[in-house]
C-alpha cells in the first residue's frame, strides 16, 4: 500500500471509531440533562437515580470521545497537509470555531457537572448539564459545516488556484450542512434511545433490584426518543438525498449502482451478484419501479442519470488523466477513475437504511410490549433489546462510510453550480510522508483504539450490571464527614 | 500592525494558555509516583486537576484549530514535518486522558497501578512532545520550497528540539509541584513544596538554556529582556515558596510562562517555521496567513469567544478553589 491508501485507511478507521463515541455522547448528554430537569422540577427520587446512572455511562464514553477527537483535528495537518494548504482559508475557520465556541464549553461545564454535585446550587448545576449537552450539538454543527463544505463548496472565490473565503455565512448556512446536521443529530438520538432501551430493558426484565420504576421510565423514554429520532431521520434523509442528486449525482448513482441513465428510474432494494463495474450489467436486482425518480426529484417520471453518462461528463469537465506529478505516485498521469467503490456505496447505503429501519421497528416494538406497565418475560426480550443497541451505531457508521466513499475520487467535490476550479482529488491532498511513517501511526492508533475499546466495553458492562446502586454511594448516617467530596476520581 | 501579525500573537497566547494550564497537569501526572505515598494521596493529587484537566487540554485543540484557520501553511508544514513525534504525543494524550477517568472505576490495586503508570508515562511523553514541537517551531525543519519536510522522518529530533523537550519536562515538574502545594493540604502539600524548592532550580536550568540558545539564534533586545523576566520571575517563585506563599509562587511561575512565550515567539517572528535548508524557504507570517477576510471573521469569533472562555474557566477554578486533602477523599465505591 502507498501513502495515499494508508492515510485513507487511517482516516477511515479513526473517524468511524471516533463516531462510535460521539453520537452516544451527544444523544445521551441531552437525555441526561432532560432527566435531571425532571428531577429538579418534580423532586422525584426516580429521576435523580436515572440521572446518576445514565450520567455515569455518559462519562465513561465521553472520555473516549474527547481523546479520539484530538487525533481527528491533528490528522489533517499530519497526513493531509496538501489538503490543509488548499482548503485552509475556508475549512480551518469552522474547526477553530468548534474549539473556541463549543468544545471549551463542553469540557469546562462537564467538569463542573461531574464534580459539582452537592457543591453547586441545584439549578446552577442543572444549567451546567444543559450547557454541556447543547455545546455537544454546537460541536456537531461546526464539524458538519466543515464536512459539508467538502461535499459542496460554497462561499468562495478562486484565487491563485486556491479557494478563498468570501462569505462565512454561506459556509455556515450551506444547504448541504443544514440537511446533514438534523440528520446526523437525529442519528445521535437514535443511538442514545436504543442505549436506554437496551440497558434499561435488560434491567426491567431481570427484576433483580428495587429500581423497576427507574428502568421502566428509561425504557419508555428511550423508546419515544427512538421513534421521534427515526421519523426525523427518514424525513431529513429524504431531503439530504434530493440535495445529493443535485449536488453529487455520482454519489447517488453509485448508491444505486445505476449504470445507465433511466427514465423513470427504479429503486434497487437488493442485488444478487457483484455490483462492481463493469459487471453491473449482470446484476439481478429486486427493484421498485419509478421509486428512485421520486426519491431524486419528487416526480415518479423524472430522469435519473447513470454512472456512464456522469463519467463522460466528469472527464470532460475535470480531465481524463491525473497530471504528471511525482507526488501523485502511481497515479501520476494515469486515467482518473470517477466511479466510487460501488460495492461499498451500494451496500453501505442499504445497510444504513436497513439497520436504521430495524432500529426504528425495535423502538416501536418495545413501546408496544411495555405498554401500561407490562414487563415482557420471554427470553427473547433481553437478547432483542441488547442486540438492538448495535443497530443505530451500525446505521450511523454505514451512513458515513457511504457518504465519504461516495465522494471519491474527490476530497473536495466540485459544486456543479459553484465556482469553477474549487475541487480537489483525494490523491492530491495527502502529505509527502514515507509509508513507514503512516504504517507506524496506523498500527499504533489501531492497537491503542482496539485496547481502549475492550476497556470501555468492559467498564460499561460493569456499570450496567451494577445498576443504580453501583453509582450512588450510600450516604453515611452521621454528618461528620461533610467535608468529603461528593464525587472524586 | 497587520491582522496576520495579530493572529501570530493570538496563536502565541493560545500556546501560552496551554503551557500554563496543562503544564501543571503534566507535572501532577509525572509527580504521581514521586509525591504520593498511597492510593488516597494519589487520589488527592489527581483530584486537584480532576475538574479542569479536560478544559485545559482544549487550549491545545484551539491552538491547533486556530493555526489551521489563520496560518494553514504553518499548520500543514509543522504537523506533517513532525509526524512521528506527534503520533507519540497523541498516543500519550489519549492514554492519560482516559486513565484519569478509568483508574478509579475498578477496585483493584493492579488496575490502579496500570492506569497510574499510564498517567505518569503519558504526562511525561506528552510534555516531551509539546517541548519538542515548540522548539522545532522556533529552530525550524529542513523544508523545501513547497514547505514540505525533506530528509528523514526523524528530522525533528535535533539537539535543540531535545533541549526543548527536557526544558518543558523540567518546567512542568516545577509547575506541577507548586500547583500541588497550592491545591492540597497535609503531608503532601509539604512534600510538594519541599520538592519544588529542592529540585526546582535544577529543573528550570534546561529552560534557561533553551531560552538563551534561542536568543543567540534569532533574538532581539526585547526578547532578551523577556529572558531576564523569566529568570527574575523564577527566582521570585522560589523565594515566595520558601515563605510558604504558594499562591504567589504559582503566580510568579505564571509570569515566567508569559515571558517564556514572549521570548520564544518573539525570536521566531516574522517567521512561523524556519527552513534549516535555505532561509528563502522559511515560512513567514505574511506568506502562510489566510486571507484578510478569514482573519477578520476569526477575529470577531476570538473577540467574543475568548473572554467568555476566560470567565467560565476562571469560574471553574473559583468553584473548586478549596485545597484537597486526604480527609476529602470519599471511600472507593464501584459496582
């Protein structure tokens, strides 16, 4: 493998891994703030116990999200220095804003929240929880604004061959970002909802402790959050899809493995055989007639452009061959492959939708079987709800793999209605490193991440088994040690 | 003064905040096996930074992000040029970050010992990384005309950069010990103060050496003056420490950090990353800066964002201002 491939694997591995922690943090933070609000307003012990229990799991997970996030920010400069030079005038701003406006708030107020129990006034402490959790969403906003600019560059002019920012407002209100943000945030809530349902459901079913009301409330809360989140995912996903047909037609053609332009175009549900080009001629696909046309343009009879047409257009507009340049390595002077990796985009798209739908069904199902005080008794229930935790995680990961692989070979995708020349091939973005360097970091980070994944899952499982009692130390009857910290590492 | 020059100062201030704040975090981590005699004392030490270490680390992220936004060429050349040291730095930051959170989550000596080693080792390696990075920034890398490093992946490992690494480790040890003396009570407070008084002057020698070396390399009269301020402030810190005024000693060290950053970044300006191959290839403020519009946008964000950060981070330190002692540490409670 060359530096380009290694750097791409590294970015993929570290990003997918980071985005396992992030959605759980974002979703759970807001849900825990909600629990604490319920406690402050009603004074019910049940809500305090919920806050403490889920808050602890949030912390175990947050630590991992923070440390893996540092790698993300450094990686652009380290492994993608040409990319950083090219986009720096635009792309750095939302990243810096994320740090200054959102991440400072997150980490400071989380510290206050963890250590502020019994020390800060109740309402101030609650405000810290909200400051923290809303800041996580603000973080998501800035990062997605940066990512959306790579998918659909706006607000720039071309000066000396590089994009130069002309309107930060355009970047922050990029319609790609405005569609991606609710979709991604809804995905975060889907994760958190399934987490509450899975763990709360398991405890509810076990009936080993006196916290039945805590677990029931958690399951119902998680179930409703899931239902709302999945409705939002479907709606925002549709909006995003329509934008993508317009802004990145190749990505959507690749999502469907649609070789030829069709009118009306049918939506492929499932394919048998290899979707890799040029074999896509021989793929047997189970399709719904005209549905793709509707998804693309709200019109069952519209034309959807296929890969072959688009390849021709891309060659005409962006060149048939890579320039001859040593830094492009093996790709120097070679023909440009404008088709993304079809098996990945085709199946990534379907797995995203499939796992999402499965998780949505699970949320509805769990609300049904726990209605009006019912507790399911079958052995299937814990397996279903615990297994269900994985589904929105998988849907998120496949969604991101699809959307990032679907923009290849570009790292900055040309905007069809934007400024000419504002685009970059992934192959041009990589740093001039040796393969040894990137191998070193790839192996080191993968090993560390792997080991930490084991530790995190072990700790979460331990705290899950411990229930609420495991996170709420019994209050000493005498008040002699008032000095003790309510929480200490 | 151009906006790009202002942003050069902003980047210096962000590094200043990071070195000042995470400097004592690193020190606390490195001194864990030195100052604490048992698990409760180790917990006392860790809890002095417990509520704040994460917020302190954000200064690094913002320094990185702001360099990307304001000086993309600087960010790209420095980070790709020091790739391997940065990987080690990141792994160390990852390890110590989760270690704070995870060490108390299982009630077993072996478990705690493992994470304590990661905290200590991670703090040491991370401090080395910061020192190396800053020293490399000032002394430069073998950059070609495109700002790319030529030569070996270890080009950033030089005598000067290693001196920078040792200097930062030494400073973090002193800073951490004074911080522990300021934030704890009981035996550990006295041990920390004694350590800082005894080892401190020696531990700051590499920093003094680095500063003088930098000034000989590319100093001006006012950066020499900053070096003098560093020395005076450090001497004052030790004097105040012997008078058992830990707060004043800590403040004096803060002045030393400010002067250190002035001495280093002042000597660097107008370069941001010199080329050791040819001065013509050196990256400068003017040619790596983002467009005036981007800088203007970022200035507004910084103008409103930074005071807010200072206020609420300051408030955190106020909320957790009480000294921690072994009596404050609750018994271990895990599921």
